[in-house]
C-alpha cells in the first residue's frame, strides 16, 4: 500500500487531530517529504505528538518512516514540479499560475485508481440508472457543465440544485442503484452533506470528488476521487476537478460509442435546422 491507501484503510480509527495531519499528508505530500515533525504539526494545526501517533496508526515506525514512505510515493517528476512551485518567480503571476495549475491536474489524475475510474465510468454509462449531479455552491459551474455533456451522451441525467426542499425532493425520488455524482471542497455545504446522507439511505451509488479521502463526502461514497485545489490566487481551483470530470465523460462516450454517436448526430441536426449556432 502507498501512504494514501494506508490512510484510507485506517480512516475510521483516526482522531480529529490525526485526520488533520492525514489531510496534510494527502494534500501536500512534499511538505511531509521535506519537512519536520514541527512543520507538519503546524500545517495541521496540532501537536507533534499527533504527527507521531498518525505514523503509528498507519503501522509505521515513527515520523522518519512516514517521511520515507511519502518520499517513495512521490515520482521524480512530481517532486520536481512540487519544488518548482515554491521557487521564487520574480512576481510573475502567470508563471506561478502555470506551475500551480499543471501540478494540480498532474497530481489529481496521477493518483486516480484505474480500477475505481473504470468502475465510475461503468456506473455512468449504465443507461438503466439515472445519474444525479449534485455540486456544492462553489462547484455548480463545472457540475452543470458535466451534467450537460453527460446528458448529450445518454438519457437520464439530472442536475440537482435549488432550495433544500427541491434537493430533498430529488433525493427522495431516486431509485436504489441510481448514481449520484457529487463535488465539494472544504468547507462543505451542509445541505449537500444532508442530501448525500439521504441518497445513501436510498441505496444510491455515490461517486464523490473531494479534497481528501477523509472528507465527509468520501465517507458517504462508494467511489471517491481526491482533487487537488491549489490556486495561484486566494480561492480554491476547480481545474483538476474539471479535468477528471472530462475524463469520465470521455470514458462514457467510449462505452456508449454507437448510441452516443446517434444521440450527438440528432442534436447537431437540430442545431443546424434551427440555426441555433453561428459558424463564425
């Protein structure tokens, strides 16, 4: 197991402080690989003892062993990218944005479990299942884009948004085995967590994109993908989440090649006939 797998396997026995340390390990592995007990504890807003206890929870012999495992998990390419991000860039914001964006997408897609990805594509391509797309307020833009593209490939795609009354109604109407794709980054919207609890009680198959395998979204999900959200500016970036959602759409298009092609051709014909789009 790599460190992320060890953390997922032991998630239920971690204390709140240990979970914060685990979030640092998962979200900023270079800070652990090249840091100290004190620096990791500061990043996690806890004590050095919590850092050492996390290592023990994972079956490792102290912080040095944890650090060694994290370093081993970082490929040379990832390590160089992480180091470049922290080099002075002479206030070149575009260069900084390029570095952060590239590392965000690389780190997200690089750590996707291929079996989990294929399983998620299989759920999304199963036309007998309705797919509900449930994105937090800050993520609704890319959630809507994902729902639109998926609906162009298959029937039965529902973008869920609006008041808590509307969201609760949508979750109440899902059938066992329907799929809920959800996206949120800390701090989590409470209405979304309530909707996921309702969906899980209704036996939905939940696919979550979130910042940590220890997040409440991951706890509800059958399949959870960890999204890097670092940004050159003050807000979370959704670039890596969009990249993963686009990969899922591409996988569904491949699975449903024949029916999806027919569906897209009919949509294009309707656009041409109505003159809905300008060619220039």
